[in-house]
């Protein structure tokens, strides 16, 4: 692409159509439901007979949702796709197609866009999702990624937030709080680097939590588990804003209360130790840190035997009558109101709020 | 929403969830294919049996695609929706649902977002499209709107860019070049205002071309005409980048050539006179100005009788063998190669290029 020596290609050198053609060439189609991908005014899909279609959209905005100082572009592309796949998993569906809009300022090069696309394509390959369309334009400043995902689910398996019943078990997949701890490590090292550019970032022994922040995964495997075990959760949501916020969403939508046991909240050892290092109560990171992209769901008690041996699912509490409120039982056996203090992209992030949350509750 | 006196509400006062709830309350659902709209991790759709699903996405970026100095926010919302509906019409489909992502800096107020949403909702009401989901987030600077539209079309009616056959008639809906002339008027008045803020903008007698720029419509009525007249176009595209560029897209995708007659290109009187005023050849504005959102399509000659009496459709030429190239016959009977010099969001707009295009061709 580039002329002698320089490896970087200005976006304007390709023009809009040339750029889109370059970025989207050789994109494979793997799903039967994709009739026509990139290259016309719209993609054409033929949903599997008997299935309903799920549609969700998430935006990732530079300076709000990510910081290019520590987020590699390829990871960013991967994450932009995966957080959308997670929304489909949260409906008990399987993601099938995505359309991607990317807006970049002229300071970006073709090679930079290539990296973002490489990440998106990688996510599509891993999750067997077809990249079927999009729009690439310039921006005055900054990088904006908008992904819309299309998924499928059989009508009788659709899981809304609103179906939780009294005494249903509240479960989460994986472990929580790790992505937020990864973010704190990255922000600490960024500050250290800004203060002293000779300093090498100290990311040692934090592979897991950094991975959770930089390269999250969508729990479509849990959707497969449900299918294999013939479970249809009574309600489900993905955990993008912290366990507390998502639990309250389910309670509100289902018009119910809940009781969560702090001691049951699954937390990885690395998350635990890093939280302690930052002076944060580990469960508070799980309750209010964001971006874990695990699934929070409720099942009937009669389904308990089907998940009790799974390493990937933890029962953390149960659904109660609405009049009983949304409660957290702490490890020292105190009862608190569950409050969402989590991420709120329109408010300034206040890390202190997270560390002092427990006292306020 | 606001405290005593002031009518403007800061976005942060509502928080992310509060803001989304406020902006998306009371959104009606009119299509049978919409099972669940806003309010869960994904919208749920049940496509009409026998139909295929169309998906398209367009981004509108402040400073690239619009200028808030002359684009009212409500019109902007309307246009953001309509340009997407146009993509579905270009596949011979009917738009059914949209999901909308909006990213704004903190300088925007709740009332400003309300205006954008009002425009989107208005477009949805006019075109009977359901607003089923989205994402609203903050940006570091500027306003970004990302709309994804879902449409439906019967399998045997899908119209790609690639089906044009030799001797098929090339047709356009409506008239061309008006939106670009509207833009030139708005840019002229903006410059005059910047030079002298006391000056009142002179927009007199330009209602039509200003409307075409600020509040375009999608030609779903032409899709209905096709259905009524039992026409399936052999190829189709919507005219967002100028007639020349779109004709070349059809020729390339169909592996054919074309012959377009300059004298046949439909141009409104206001467009014609404004072009003359700016020293631009009117047909050059039609060929290379953008954003008309009319439909360019080809039909078999045997379908000619079905459209010949329509006030909304003009035959402007015909498809030829690829070896004959893509040609324009001028009113003075010269033959030129058809060149796309139109809009290219990644290159700097060069108005002179448009005025001198004809000489270069």
C-alpha cells in the first residue's frame, strides 16, 4: 500500500470507496442465514425458520470507553464486537451477523484501521459471526466505533430481564470484578508513565485481569450449556455495569426483590489481591466495577441439579417478593440495600465512590 | 426537568440510565414484526414469513456530514433516520425497525437530545418504522449519530446493484442536484453571517432546494409503485453520492456499460437557476452533487409501459455491453466518459472540482 520506506498510508490516499473496499475484501461468510454480506445498499439475511431475530447496538467512544494509550487497536476491534455478542447471549441467543460503523480522524492511518478491522474479524472468526456491512467515515477528532449485532433465538428460549420468579436462584457465570481491576492497573501505569516516561509499565503477574479488561469474551458457551442441559433461564442480563446495577435491572423488570450473599460472589485470586492493593473491598469491585461481560441469570430451583456441577456457574442468591427489597448479606452477616454505584458513562468516574460504597450502603 | 427559570438540563443530571429512559419513553410499536422494542439487552423481531431481512447502517458525523450552524437538530434526527430508510428502499424493501446510537459531548443539553430524538421519532411515524433500541453515550467532542435499519423484502423482489442487463432502461426517481444546491446556499449564507453577524441570511425563494438538503425523504413510495405495477427492477441503488458515482456502481456490479443522456436528467427549476447563479452547469450538480436520496434503477424494456406515465420516474438512458464503457451524451451531442467526482467524505470537498468537472471529462 505504501510508498518506498514508509509503512504508513494516509486514509485520504485511498478515498472512501477505495478504503472500504480495501478493509472489507476477503471477508468470509460462514452462516447459512447470511444471503448477502458487504457490497450493496444493505446486507440480506434469511433467518433460520422458527427463530426470532435479535438486534442490539453498542457504541465505543475514544476517551469515554477506551484509552488508546493502553488499548491496542486490534484488541479494541475485538472488544467492540464481543461486547455486542454478549448482548445477544444475554437474550439466550447466538450472534450471527454484525454491521460496523467506524469514524476516525485524519490522523489515523490505513494501517491503524486495518488493526481495528483485524480485531473485529478475529472476534467474528472465534464466534462464527458474519461481518456483513458497515460504514467508514472521517471524524473531526477521535475514534468512534458503532457495532450492531444480529442474533437468533428460538421463540421458546428467548430470555428477557423480566421473567424472574420468587425463589428462583440468582446465578452468575465466571468471576467478577476482574476487568475493573485490570483498568485500575492500566490507569496507574499510565499515570506513572506520564510522570516519568522512562519508567517501564509494571504489568507483571496481572495477565488475567488485564486480559479481562483488554480482551473480554462473550459467554455464548453458557448459552450452549443452557441448550445442552435443557435450561431456559427465567431472566438474564449481561454484566457490563457491575453486578449491583444488573441485579437491580432484573428486579425492576421482573417486579421482584432479591437476596444476594456477598460470600458467594465469585472473585478470582488476582482480582482479590489487586483490590486489596488498591484499598478496595474486592466484592465492591465485583458489585460496581464494570465490563466483566459475564451473564447474570435466574433459574427455577428445579433446574439447580443441572448447573450445580458446572465450574462456570455460581449461585449467589435468590429472588424474593418485591416488598422485601433488593438486599445484600455481607460476609459478617449484615443486611444492606443493594445500590448501583457503578459505571455511568455520562457522569465523571469517581473511583473513591467505589471504595467507599460499602459504608454508604 | 429543569430548575426554576432555566429551560436547559445538563445531561449529567439524569445519568445514563435516566437519560435513556427519558428519551425513549412512550415510543410506539406499529409493526407486527416487532416483538420487543427498547428495554432489554436486544430488540426481538419476528420477520414476516417468506420475507428476507435487510440490514444497513449509516453514520452521521458532526463537521463531516452536517454543520449544526444551519442544520436544526430535529431535521438532523429526521435525516439520520431517512438516509437509512433510503438504503432499504434501494434493495426494493420496506424499512421496519431502527436502532440508534448517539454520542454527544457534555455541552449538549437534554433538550438538544430531545430535539434529535423528536426528529427520529417523526421519521419513524411518517415511514411506519419502529424505533426498537439504541445506545446513548457521551463523547469527548462533537455529535455522532449511528443508525442501523432493519427492513423486509420478499425473496423474489430483492434488487441488488448487480442485475442490470444490456438494453435495460436506466431510470431515476424525482429530480437531482437539488440537495447539493441547497448546501451551497447554506454554506454561502454561513460565510456571509460569519463575515458580518448582523446580516440576515438570504434564503428567499429557495424553499425546495433547502428542504432537499435539510429534510430529505426516502423513496419508499417508488417501492410501493413497483409492487403495484408488478415491476421488479433488474438493479437499484440510492443516489447519495451523485448520479455519476451511483451509475458507475451499478455498471461495475452488473459488469456492464451504460449510455446516459444529459438532456434527460431531471432537474428542478430552482436547482437549475441556483446552479447558474453559482456558475455551475446544472447537470454537473446532478451528476456529482450528493444527498438527493432518489432511486437509480434499471428495468427491462418490457416494463416501460408500466412507468411511462409516472410523474416520479424518468428514463435517462440504457445499459450497454461492458466493452462500450460508461458514457454520457451531452445536450450538444458530444460523448464523454462518465466520471465520479462526487462526494468523498475522506477527501476535502473541492467545490471547484464540481464546476470544472465537465471540461475534464
